[in-house]
C-alpha cells in the first residue's frame, strides 16, 4: 500500500518526520479533483499519519477527522514523539486502541499541515494559490480523505470518527460513502451552522481580512497577517471554552506587576494573558488563508443539501452503530444540534447512542476532558471491535 | 435650579436640542473632579435630558443610567421628538410615568454625547485628552451624576435605575450615596465582571487599538478607526443578543444576489448583513476613545472594593425597596450575577424583589422586550410612588 505514497523530497512546511503523504490520483484517475462548489484542483496531496497495524482483511481501519486547527498528528509515534492533539485517546491500550485498530488521521484538505491548501503552488501558475484556491466545502474534505484511502488500498472503514469541524467532515463522509462506513462517531458537530456560530466565524474572517498585512491573501510567508490572526484566534478561544470554566480558573485574578503592560489598555487580568499567550502560540503554526477557507467551509456545510432536508441527509447514513456526543457547555455546537444528529439517524431506523456530557470545557472538551470522554469512546470501540 | 446649568454656546457634537448641560462645581466646589483611580479632571460637564415635572419637595426624582452605547436621550420630547433608547419605558402614562415622576437621564462621564470625555479639550493643554484622559471608573460615573444632581439642587432620589453598564453605575450610586436613594432598580448588571465578559470587552478594545487609524488615540475626528470600531461593535452585538433569537430570526437565510458581495469571503448570510448594517450605523455615532474608557471601566468595577467583599459592598445599600431583573438568555451578565445582587442585598436585611425573565433577546432584552419588561417596571414604580 505504500506504492502510491508520495515521495516528497521537500516536505511542505508545518509537517514532521511522522507526516506521510498521498498524491491523489484524482476523480476517476484523471488527476483532477473536482471541487464540490466548482473549480478543479490538480495534483492534490493529502498529508496523514497512522498508528497500529492494518489487518489482513482491512477490517480494522479507523479514520479520524480533527477540528479546524490541528494537523494529522493526533498521537505520538516513534517518528514524532511529541504529544498529539488527541494523545489520551489514541494509542496502545487507549480508548481507540492501536493494538487492535489501524488508525489514520488525515490533515484536512485546505489546511496548512501538508495537505494541498491555499499556500500550495498552483501547477498552472507556479504561484501559491492564495485566494485563487477554489471554494472549499466539507464535502471536498470528505472526498479527498476518501480518495486518499482508496489510493492507499483501503476501501472500507471500521469507524469514521470526527470532532468539531472533523465531526462535520465525518458526517459528510458517512452520508457520501454509506456502504463503506460500518460505525460512526461524531463529537460536538453539527448538521449545519446556525447564525450565532456563523457570526463568530464570519467576524474572525473579517478581522483577518482587515489586517493590512493580509493584502487580499497575497502575503509573503514571513509577513503574515499576525495581528489579525491573533485577534481572530482570541475570538475563537472564547467560543471554544466556557464561561464557567474561566470563572473557576481565573475569576478576576490580575497578572503580576512585572507582567503588566504600561499601556493604559494593556493586559491586566489573567484571562487576558491566557488568551494572548495561546493566540500567539497558535498563529505561529497556522496559515491565514487556510483559516479563512476552513472556517467558511463550516458555515456553508448543510446536511440538508444531501436529500432536501436534514433528516433526508442523515437517513443516507448506514452505519451499524452510531455514537453522538455533545457537551452541555458548548456554545458553538450546542447540544440541541447533537440531539438533531442522533434523532435524525434514529428516525431513519439506525441504532444511535446519544451521550451528553457535562464537561466544563465547552466546545474544546473532547481535547482536554479525558475523564468524561475516554470511557465513552473506549466502550464504543471495545464493544464494536468484532462487529 | 437652572442657575447652575451651563450655557453652552457651542454644543458638543453628538448632542441635540434636548441635551442640557451641567458644568460641575467639582469636589467641594474646587472645580476639580478627582478621579477614583487617580488623576483630576477640570471643568467637567455632564450632559443630561429630563422629562416630567420636579415636585415641590423634590421627592419624585428618578435617575436613569443607560448602557455603554446610548446618549442621555432615553425618551422623546418636544425639543427632540426622535425616539429615545428607552422610549417604551419613560413618558406620560408609561411604566416610568412622567406624569408622576421627574426623570433625569445622564450621559455617562467619558461618553461622547456631551459629557466630558477623551474627545473633550483638556483645559491644561488646549488639546483633546485622547489617552491622556485619566482612568475611568464606574465610581466616577456615579460621582459625576451625583455632582450634577447636587448642582441642579437635587439632593435626594426617589429611585435610581440602571441597565447593563448603567446597572453597574446605579449599583455604585446606591452604595456610595445610600442615604439619598429611596428605591433601587438594577437590570442585567453585575457586581463585578467575570472573565468571559472581560475577555469579550478586552478583545473589542484590542481590535480597535489594532486599527492603524487608531494611532494611539490621536486620530482626527474625520479619520476615526472605523474599521476597528465596526469589528468591535459586531463582537459587541454578538454578546448582547442570544443565539436562539438569531436562530429563529435568521436561521441560514442568504442575502439576495444583488446584496451579495463579489468578495470570496464577503457577506453571504442574513445574519452577517444584519451585523454589518448595525455595526456601521453605530460607529457613525460613537467615539473610539470613549468606547475604550467605558469598556474598561466595566472590567475594573468591583463591588468588593467597597467594604472588602461583594456582600459587604451590597450591604451599604439602604434602599427601602430594590428590584433586580435578570434575563435567562443573557450571556454577558448572566442570571447568576443578578441573583448575587439580590441575595447580597437581602442578606443585609433589605427588601428585594428578584425577577428573572425568559426574554429571548439576551443582554439587550431591556431595550426591546417591552412585553416582559414594561409590566415589571410599571408595577414597581406604581407601588412605590407615594412610598
């Protein structure tokens, strides 16, 4: 299966020794990847990482879609021993047990961790795409992952699992390739974005675009719109976490005198310092154009586009077992949207387990709340291993 | 009582024919207004409007503090027949009935609708203060209103009522001048800002400060940081309203083709258009430096500064009757913060009525939800008229 793996002499930035690449054969082997909302990408590459061993009959594959921010590095490995974004969840003896399962995490098409994205070179022009990159849809993310797996010789999934944006991608995958998905896990996802969430993301995008350094997407790699990205990320962090968590964690604590800025409106409270630190850390790793495309893909996604209504779209899913997880403190993908997914699949006559967790960490709970998430995921994967 | 009213030959911008002014005599008649966190303002002016008739024994005065955004124009009048920000609440026969009460609404110190603010001329330099304006505190807002009333010959309030930032101002007023406040109404306020709310406001301020046109507060009046103000206001609007309201109102409706921008990331959804329209409308009226100072004053305010704890601060309030109103969908000043106010005053042995409304309009409900708010306020003011 490594025959179709791309040998990348010069690995794209923001990848590691653990990153592997598939050069997609394209739709029907044409080399062209036709985008869901129009436009064509050529020579598409999907970056991924994998853990565990593929079984002889290929019946133990778990495909993982992450959120907007992370790379394919969900978990550490010999090639890259640094902690992955879902380190507690994937690995030998862990809830998604790589002693049993072969786990693949793809870097989302359009993201900046090795998959083809707006910062990739357009073979037609020999320039980076920038905003000439075509409209990106969640359906493109699902299709590109499907192409990657096919090109790797994998035509069937034991489970597709996704969280946040990855939950949308996994929803798209499960309804676009229903015969190839035995089990389905969606966490803090949505069938479609609602206006509050659209407003948050739209404002993030506008903040980035208002940074003069953005330059309509034609910024040099060392002159990225950092200021706009920092502000947008702060807004993101505010939407990812929960007010009560911050109340318990920071309350009204002030930063120490030596960390306080002289600026009259500079950082004074610990919560401001926390946001500032994390936003700056993030923007060192992420490309602004990728952020815009991925963010908008979430706004545009609508399960109702697949059959005329949300329930008609969900009815396409044929998984033997579905697990839907929602978090009560999530303001970005609220629990009523998780129930909508569970109810729709159930209505179509498929078994669904709906779990609502009272994690305090808001939308980001799946990343940090091992205590609540690990047992639920472990039980699902243990129960369905030979199923 | 008009003897101390300032004759303003050149009315400041952003005032109308209905705006009246008091040139404060200053602390102890010195002309100096000493600020709560240090610094002195000279020649402070407070803009206000009033409705109704002052009774002979001055026992019918209602002082109204508004939120961050509005002017003193809470209600229409002959001088300014345009609708005020609380038009449904104040007027003849209305819940705060100007056939009975003499209602004064002050423009907050630091705001840009006629009261002394960062855009005022510093008499020491003959330049606009800009960021040389001293730190503004909610306590300064309360004290300046108190000075204004004293200079107008009013030394006692039937009721002080405030909403949002004005709720904080009314809290400060009631605990700083306990002997002069007979009744107290606070709506969607807080004894202190919690970290989620601090984060929202801190990010708004940073967005404004990141606009190159902000120029560290030294912008010309025709070169204001409009782009930053628009972005900050959009974030404000998102925090003022409620997700469910927008879900019902906009859902995923798209703007019509002719209103759609050509920009790949331009406005597509009605909710984006709504935010854009309202944010642009707002920034035409509001000064960026005022926004920064008022916003930060809310972060800094803490009832616990008055006595060592929130309850010790609340215990200073001596009002015969207090009405505390909270709204269940308010994410900025959540109901647990309203209960904290009510519980603290009750614990000190004063009568409190706590009303929790299920308005759908979030923090802004008091502005728009006449159906829920009017009866509660009407009943309070009717019951306490001769009390």
